[in-house]
C-alpha cells in the first residue's frame, strides 16, 4: 500500500505544466478559486514567470479579495510581457477593485491603445471615469443621521452581540470617528442602499452568526465550521462595502468642517477633471498619429503642451510627467513630417524632464528617439554615440536587437562594413533567440549589404536567399520584390552590385518591425 501511494506521489510530481494549467482553468470556471490558485502555483513551479498563469492566478486573488497578491501577479505578468493586453486589463481591474480609479484608468487606456477592438477596455474606461466623477461629486448622495451614530455606539458597548472584526492597531482605534461607521451595522434603510441586491444575503449571514453564538444547546460537530464560513462571508461583504463606499460615496463630511472640506473637494474635482481632459487629449493625439495625420497631431500636442505648462503643481501634481509624454509625441510627429530640428528639440525636452522626474521609461524612449533624429539628419556618428551609451545599460533582448540593427545600419552608411557586419551578426543572434522572424528578415538584408561592401558575394547571396524566404513567409511583398531584383542581378552579372538597391522603405511591410517600431 505504501509503495502504491509513493508511486502515485511520484507520478503526480511528474505532471506536465499544461496539466496544471488546464486544471486551474477548469476550477476557475467553476469558481473554485482556492483550488485553482493551487493548480496555478504548481504550474508556475514548472514554468516560472508564465504570463498566462500569473494573470489567471491574479484573477483568482481578485475573486478572493486578496488585492495585494493580485497586483503582484499582474505586475509580474507585465514585466514578463510588457505589451500583453490581458496583463494590462488584469492590472487595471485590480487597481479598480483597490479603489485606485485614476491609475486603473491609465491602464485601461493603455490596453485600448494595444487592442482598440476589445469592448472590455472601453467599458473599463467608462466605469473608471464614472467612479472618479462619483467620488468627486456625490459626497452628499446619502447622509448618516444621529440614529446611525447611536446605533454604532450602542453596538460597540454591546459585547455579547459584537462580532470579531479584523485586527486594528490601538492608534487607529483611538482615531475612530462617528462618520467612519462600519456599513454592516447601519440602519436597515442605509444598509440596503449600500449592499443593494446582496442585502438579503448580508442579513441572513448576520442572523446565522448570532444564532450560532447563542444556541450552545444545539451545537454539532459542524457548528464551528459553519460559524467560520459565516464570518468569512461577513468579512468579505464588509471589505467590499468599503470599496463600494469609495466607488459611490455615502457619507458627507462633518458639518463643522464643511467649508474646509468644500475647498478640498473643489481642488480634487479640478484635478480629476484635468486628468480626464489630459488623458482624452493624449488619446486623441495618439489616434491621429496612428492614422498618420501628423499635422493635426502636432497642433494638438502644441496646444496641450501650452495648457499643461500654465498649470501649477497644486493644480496638477504630475504635470511634468505629462509634459515629458507630450514632448515625446510631438517629437515623433515632427520626425515624420521631416522637421528634424523641431523633433530634436522636443525629444531633448522629454529627456531632461525624464531625468528631472526620475522616469526611466521616458528617458529610455527619449534616447531612442534622439538617435533616430540624428540618423535621419545624416549625423550617423552622433546617432551611434547615443545608442552605444544605451547599449551598455540595456537588458531587454528586443531592445538590444533593435539597437544593434540601427547601429549596424549607421556604420553601413559611414562605409564601415566590418562594424556593420559585427552588429548585424549580434542582432541576428538575439532575433533568433527571441524568435522574431520579421526582425530576422531586416537583419539578413543588413548582413547581405555589409557582405556586398566587403565583396563577399557568396555570403551576401546566402543572406539574401534567407531574407527572401522570410519575406515570402511573412507576405512582405515589397521586400520580397526588392530582394528578388538583387538575386537576379547576382545571376546575370559578375560585376560589383549596388548594395543600396534594397532600401529601408522596401522593408516597411505590415509585418516589418521597422514600421511598427515607434517609441512614444
């Protein structure tokens, strides 16, 4: 018997990753979140950092009201795949459930930018904006009268009826205020307004808890378990009531502080409306850039930059961060319009603001864009110097691939094919490592061009053959046509070929990262 159980344990430990993941999905659909969490834990032991399992486990934690763990998993999924729209949605949902509506709104917007066709991001944006407006405008929607306060005080004095609550420190206990009444002991009419369709369930759990404590005569073996489940249900509803209170406020501030609080409320209202206005304008600029309407995008960005520049830190605490983003977007549109000096100036402002506000992401994007502008202007050595500085501190394989490729192209323009080939080989190694075939197409063309400059016809021919196969597989028509012309020239003549016959514009297919790669 012991041998059989030992064999079963060994077989269980050898279950593949897919088994645990599928079992977790099945349990999640049946709303057995704790068991689903255990399955995802096992799956993540087999494959640490798997974004899918992290996202699903985060969803389980949300359903169990464990928001810190849920946020940690959502962040880990985004770290593994920064562009994963499901991870963006999950983090937005966690932040929303934590009551951090402004931050949730930002991630819903990021997700909608990635996948504009998905309705959940649009609905998420709507509910966040409504919650922000509610939290700013509807403080007086429902007031608690003196009857509620008396009920609260009576409840505190009645030790026999008191239900154990979550632990709080003595300091916080002393600071308890009359208008901080826990929602589960409000008068019935106010309690019904908070719990809505769950009011009946809440009342049932309260009665059941009271009966279990009072009826010692009828205790059974399951009484402790029933009481535990009852209190867990009540604790869950109490925790959610705090969130509902934040999402749709119930109480007004104290009467003797109305004037002071009215000023604070007006300030928060202005800040909230300003945040919504800025996010809407940023979204509008981004849409025009995607439609390549850069003249309109420049006008909108200049207008927004002027408006934000007039605000003070009190009116908009994050205005410098917004200015950095606006300058980055402005620089991108100027670059597309050929206004290289204006683009350079905008990206330099974004870089300085990123350094000033300690925003590494904005600093990184600004460095990328500064190099691009110098390359477009023909200042290839300047572009190389900027990108090589970033190369030393970069740890992301996708970004390293792009940097080596761009540096290689600049060396090719400077007629240094040996350096171009060196960076091309390194970029190809990284592109194969991450499995990006579109980048491999671009890099094989670069390597072929470098070999042509070095008069290594056989190596160049091999690179162009591989590039042609990749272009055909990716259905990159323009690139395939350009590569075929070069290959025909190989077969028809032994003279030196024009290595510039394949240009960057030929490679700008829908699948090519050269078109999709734009740092905002």
